[in-house]
C-alpha cells in the first residue's frame, strides 16, 4: 500500500459565482478550484492603507518619495518617521477578498449556479454544484457549523440515458449547468444530447414575479408561510420537485449537435436559448453558417416546451451564449471572430473583429476587422448594463469594452474598443476562465493558467470640481473610519451622472453622453501555481564571501523546488520551500539567551514640565519603534538572570545606570501596561514594574498570606490593564493596574477559580466583539478583556473581566479536540483524550482582516486550531448558547527532536506560544521549541502552520526598529541570535508553503538547474506571425500571399536566470517555428580522450512548419561560461555557449535523460529512443536504440544502473534495461492495457523499486516489475 500527501492544494480557478450565500444581504464569492471550494466575502478598504498597493501599475510611475522628505544631509527618507513622508493621498476604495470557508470536495467541479430558496436557515441563496460524470448537488449555508449543508444530490448516470454505443462516457463530455434567473428551475446539460431539468417549488408564483408594479397592481400581497400545519420549520417540503431528463432531439429534431445553452432574462416562464447545429461541427469540413439559435419556453408542470424564436444560418464558429438583462435584453452570441446580438424579437446585429470573419461567414456584420482580435476562450460579462457596456477579457488577458447602441428600445448595433495600456488594459496577464461581478465597480476574474485577480475600475472625469472635494479631507485630517467612501462615491456619481443606477438608460445607451473613459486597476490577487509544466530541484546561490552568505548560514534550505508555472504572459518561475527562509538583518553570538521581549514605552515627563504625569503625543510619538528589549539568560553554570538592552537600527546595546536588576531572576513574561506607561517584568517569584526610564516603581511578590507559601510563576499573559499568572501549584493570580499605574491583585469571587487546578490560561483583548453577548458588539467604550483558562481535567472556562463571579462559557470536552466544540458538547465513549500543554487565544490575519482563533498545543508541540463561530438562536443571547468552536484543517506535524546520549546537553525548557501583533503586516503566533513554526493567516486563507528554517528556537520576540521594520528576533539552540524579517515578495498563506514567483513574461516549457554555477535555465516560447516561404521553388503561388491576420507559430527562447537577483541575464533565440519540448542538465562526457565530464544544458526541440511537412527534431547542448559582467550588475557574468547540435530528420525530441555510467544521454526522438554520446566535433553519436509506439512523454533512468523507463502518451509505461560493452537496449516489461501516461518516474524505497505514473485524468498509478510473480504474465508491470 502506498501513502502520499498533498504538498499544495489546487490553485487554478475553474469556476466562480457571486451569490448571497451566508445571509440574505451578504455578497459572497464562491470560487471552485478543481476539487476545492472557497467561499469569500468582500471588504472595502482605502487604497491608502493597502500594503499591496503598487503605484507601478500605472503607466507613468511616480517617484516613491518626495525629494523634500530628505534632510539637508541627504539621509535616506526610508529611515524617517512615517509622519515626515510626503505621499499623495489615494482615497479610492479597493475591494478585498476575505475567506469565509474552504471546503475540499470529493469530485471535480464542472459548474456553479445559484437559486433562491426558503430552505436556507440563514436566509441566503442555495448553491448548485455540478460534478464530472453527470452529478449535481444542492447546498445551503449552515451558520451554526459555518459549513455547507447538502440538501439534495442528483445522479444522472443511468444506462438508458447513454446515447449510441460508440459514444464516450459522461465524464468525457463538457457539461453545462445553468439556473433560471427567476429561480424556477435549473438545467444541466450532460452527455451528448441530454438536458436534465430540476424544478424548484414556487409558492404563489404570481407573487414571485419580478415585474410586480405596486402603482398599477396595488400593494404587494404578504407572502404566506410554506410550513406545514404544526408550524415546525424543520418539516418544510423539499426545495425541489422531481427532476426529469429531456432528449434534445425531442425538443426539436435539429438539436443534434448542441454547442451551448443559457437561460434568458425577462420572461414569465423559464426560457432558455440553445445554440446548435444539425451537422457535425468541425472546421475541417469547410461548411459555412450552419448553426442555429433557438429559444424555448418550458412548461414545468406538463414537462413540455415551446419554440418561440429561431435564428438560422449563423456563423459556424459561435461557441457561447451570454444572456443580457434589461435595458439591453436578448442574448449575445460569441464567436471566434465575431459578436452577434439577438434581441427578443429575433433581430440580430453583429460585429466582425478580424478579417477572418469574411472568409468563414456570409452573415451580415459591422466591420471592425482592424482590431485583429481573437475571441477564442474569451470572457464577456456585464460591466455597466445601464450604460450598455460589457467587459471583454481576451485569450491573452487584454481588456476591452463592448458597447451597445440603442434606438428607442431596440439595439441598433454594437462596437468593440480596447482599453489602452495606460488605463490598465494590460493588467491581466493570463487567459480568464471565469468572471463574477463583486459590486458596482469590481469584478473577480479567475484563471486556470495564472493568478486570479479582483479587477476594479473608475471613470475619468473631465470636470475640475470632481476632484476638489477629494483634496479637502487630506488637509483637515479626518480619520478614514469617519468617512463613508462608498457613499461619497455614490453621491458624486449621482451628481455628475457616471455609471451609477441614476444614469438615464436612454441617455447612456445612445453611444453619446458616456460618463468618461474607464481606468482599471488590480484590487486583490489569488495566487496560482497552475499549471506546473516542469520542475527541478535547486539551491539558493549566494556569493561565498558576501555578507548575505555569512548572515544566512543555518537558515537556508539545502534544496528548493523550482517550478515553471502559468501560460502566456503569466509564465513564471515559482520557487517553493516547505519552510520560511527569513531575511537576516543581523546575526550575533548569544549563547546565554533564553527569551526575548521587545517593547515600546512612554517616557515620564520631566518634573520641570509637570512631574510624573502621563506624557501626551505632543511630547513623544510613542509606538513608532521598539525602545527596550528584556532578555532572559542562563549562563554556563545554570545561573538564571535577566538583562535589559536599548534597541538600535538592526541590533541592541547594553543599558547601564538603571534600576533594572539583572540578578532578580529569570524573566517569564514581559510587556507594557498602563497605556504603555509601565514596563512589567514577570519573574518566577515576583512581578516588577518600571517606568519609561526603567525606574523601579513596584514589586508584587508571589506570597500567599494565608498559608505562607510562595508558588512559582510558570506562565503569564498580559492584556492591559490585566495581568494573568499561572503558578506551579496550579493556582492563578489576576492583577489589575489602576489609574495611578499601581498593580493590585483582583479578588477571586468565584469558588471555581479558587478550587480548580488550572493548567494554562491567557488573556485576550476582544476588539472584534467575537466573545461578547451580542456577536460583533463594539459599542463599549473600552475593549473587553476575556480570560481563557484550561483546567487540569481538560475543560475550557471563559471569563469576561472584570466579572469573576461566574464564567460566561464552559466547555468540558476541550481535551477531546472534537470537530465542533460547544458548551453542550457531550462526550462519547472510546474517545482518546489529548494531553494538552497550553491554550492561547490570539488574532490571526493581515491588515485587511483579522479574527481570533483558539490554539491548543499538546505535549509533542502539535497544534490544533479552532475558529470561534457565532450563530443566532431565537430567544438566546448568552455566550453559551451562541458560541461554538470549529476545528480548522491543519496537517502539519511538529518535528521530533533528535535524541542524544550526551550528559552535558541542557534539557529543553518549555517556552510558551508567542502572539505577535505585527510581523510584516501579519498578526501571527510563533511556536518555539524543537519545531519552530509560525501560525500565519491572510484574509484569503485559513490558518497555516509553516516552519521556520533552521534548528530549534529558544526564544523569540517581535523587533521593530529603523533598520528592521516589523521584523523579529530569535535565538536558536546553538546560541545564535538573529534579527530577521519575513522574506519580501513571498506568499506563505494561500498554499501553506513558501512561494516566490519570478515573472518571465512568456510561456515557459521547461526548467533546468546548473549546479556548478547555481543558475537556472528556462525554456520559453514566444509567438510570431507565420508566413509561407516566398522563395519556395515548388509553390510559386506562396509568393503572392498577403495576410493581414496571419496565424502564429512558436519560437523557443532560452533564458539564463541569476538566482542572486532573480533576473534574466542572457537569452538565446532558436530558429523560427522551433519549439522547446524538453530540457535538462546532464553530466556528460565531453572528451573521448581525457574522459572529462561536465554539467551541460541539453535541450530537445521540434521544428514544425506546417501540417503538410514532416516534423524535424533537434538536440542542442549548451555550456555556461564566465564573461565580463555589465557595469553595476555583477550577476551578469555568465552566458550560454552552444557546444553541440544534432538534427533529427524524423520526429521531434520529446524526452531526454542521462543513461549508464559513461556520460551518455538517452534521447526520445519520434518513435525511437536512442542512446547518444557527445563527440568533440559537436555531433551526437548514436550507440543503441529501441523502437517505441507513439509519443514518448517521459524518459527516466535510475542513476548509474541502466534501468530506465519510458512513458508513452497512448500506450503506457515501458521498463527497459541498458548495458554497456556491448551496447544493448532491451524492454523488460510493459504496463497492461492502454494507459495515457503524461509523466512517470522511479519510486525507490530501500531495496524495493516501484514506478509512479500520472495519466491524463490526473490519477496516480503505482507499478512494479516482478517477473517471478506467478499471478501476472511475464514482462508485465
């Protein structure tokens, strides 16, 4: 049995849908990524506060800093305070995505739709999800479990629904799922000619009509409840009535070859349009204008249909229907070369967008052939239907606008115009697979071959007074929270007549009177590493004598994965690491350090200015940077002390002449209280309080006056104005700081607090109102401090401070870590109990969104993460009835430390979890110990546990200074202290691994790593216009060819990439029409005399100049040589040098590998696999060959054994053996049957050897070769 785990979840977006799912008023975005479903909500933030806001998106980048921000001495403005930066305020709103839930599915999503239903407990809409192989399910949102609840499943895999015997299975067809805009039914097209209709129950259909006019029809009647007589809402009738399947030829005999269908707007009955043909739809047949568009209305009661519209003789290249709402109405038919609008009366208007339209159709079209657009795989959605504008995203990502002209109530024409690059027309780099509108001015554009984006737009206004109100707010200094930016935009739009709903359709749709030119910008991005077309293992390359190499010792992984991802302009190099590779600012020897606490504190006002009164912001702008750092130490003799340091730009220095006593003992916890007026140092035996100048103000001893005992503090938690201490006798102490900044113990009024043994606890400042009686209540003037306690029996107790009379929430089953934890959770027999070590409640998130999470830590440092869920129950307002905890997915296990038998090794000390309010914009939690990790989350991800590269960590703290902005400091088990930051331009949260993408701007086919130089070589493809050779002696007519819209052919380009700067330092273009099929770095023998071997880059290509000419192959061999670098760019000291080239007369070179022990290569050329050796004259000498079947997609060798495998794209896997002296090449075994293998490799495990293969459906196959096994035929894998 083989076991494997997923390194990264699917990231290619295939479908998306905007739906009110979680509530009736919510705006949710549902995104399908293959077998993963993500549900988002949106949040509008000001662009001024967006850390990802990139000014470089505009065509004319502005200077990063104003020249006036530099002082007279030329100091860098980046080291000045934020208040000195002179940056122009950007007051536009950005639409950000916030993840609500992430759900793995047992299937591949092929369609999404939404319907309104009364069966949703939260009042939202229902979600329809279509899967491969004709499956359909209906789900609603369950607010109590914060999950989707499936309320129906529909299978259409019956044998009687299959067509002719020669038709393929249902999962081989493209299925379409559409829902009626009136939520009366849904339609699911599957197989070749099947259409399943799923009707939904409609209570009083006439009252549900959207065209009810209260002025004409009177007051809208009150809707009646659909519950049964007993009034129990749980006994609602099913949301649907029995579905039925229609064979399309029974609707109309001409519907033999359906292309696409969609439900239409503004019809009283469910009405849909079908684009189909009575003939086989194939370009090679040369038929013209054989498509038909027909509109049918459905009678759901009689299960019958009526044809109400038919448009014939449509162009053969139409492939999609876009239904359009009022005021435009009708539908838009999309073709590869034209757009055609058909209104409700059957009148059509079209536009040709390239010169090919004239050759393939005789349909009447307006000529815009000069645009030269290719509409294959384009996306068109409504942009501003009031203005008659549609958004067009082309196959290459370019953005255009489709505009309708209206005469009265009839469409008289449509035009297409492209958005200029300076207005954001080139922001999208990849082909779009889906688009969903997120609001008035934002669209989500999903992609399978690149990053998905939230695309926003504004209109350029010509009026000067449009801009004047926007400058007032920056000068009077209003807080952003006090301004409703969205409402202000609405008021301006109404005033100046832009794209708001107040614009008169008659004026907007006339083509004149447009509000202004559209400008696009990217608001948010979803990371994608799909498709991964090639990968290789590499290593970070640093100059051996550089400062960066010295600083990075011990925190750089031995290997990382370099993957080529994306297609077209979205082609990139993605560097993947399992752990975070921190950016080191400073490195120090600090063997005695065991803990760090940095803090920013207000200094007391001098007595000449008023004594010890709290200082105001006018005297000192606190909080800009950390001032002090307390370090807990253990020397070589085991003596425990603490020291305080003053923080500098990238380090720290010892402070003297203060009242801080290093000999007072070991620091357990430290922080600030009293609104940053007091530094609190928690020692094992006492608590010390200092002012801003480290003057000792108070000592609070750990002394029980009744018993005289002096319990020792084991852990502490600070949340101003409270201090929680957990002591070694399992008791707790709670202290509060008063208005005079004096600590006083809070009396424990609840007997449970006094008598229960407490194992762990923490304080949490509930700024979000997540744990208040009314969920999300932020009305209180001061934030509520919540106290979470873990008893020795494994129960969770929650107190709302300062009330200690009774807990507001108790959950007895926390130690059983159930999937859903609530106050009424009942234990089951046989459940294992987790040995919990620590609990912590802290905010996780980024600058866009933060929310609290409950984190459990067990004895082996494994983490369990719970998300608090608030749900509303009628008549219940208490926390116990409305709060539950949902366990989030976390597959990361802690690293087990290596056991050692040395006696002098220090026993590991328990170091508690460390919440960090801001590390590079993330609110995160750090896990110290043998498995150092960050619990990190962004607004678009679930919490992830990602390890920190290196060995175990003894202590860690945030570190925010001039030279290390929002970084952190830590000391490892070898006594090395590092001041670090999270690496820039790296994503950790969305996939749970470290991902750094390097854009290459071209389609990438392969990647190779050159070990001696540490450089990467990417095999890229660029498209070029193709023209027939003018000098061909056999085809004289080719010289007369004139094409304004020529086809394109690929040309291979090799790019040498420096891992120091991650930039392209050299390019080599191959011949025209020569595409790169494979590439690899091989250790080849370069001299037959000296037997010298060298790492060389080997590239296999195919030259294709037309389907009537044979494909020729070619093998290129390159070396990387050292040259004189460009001035100021020392990394450009390398170049690619061609040393060999071999032409293959028949067949392209599709796979390359090393083979044997003599430095030879295995080349898959056409239908042969040939072993070749590099000669000194630059040729490749063949020494052995093996005949193959069809197309070799992969060739691999088990190093230095001669055992190799070849994967055929149609015939499966071949296992072969190669020997030297004499040269022989024989097949040892083949896979059984037809297995379309795209990639395969060896899977060695000790003395066992298996073969792992992946087929065209993404399924993994594990094969092995055992000729002695009796159960299988000989020579079979």
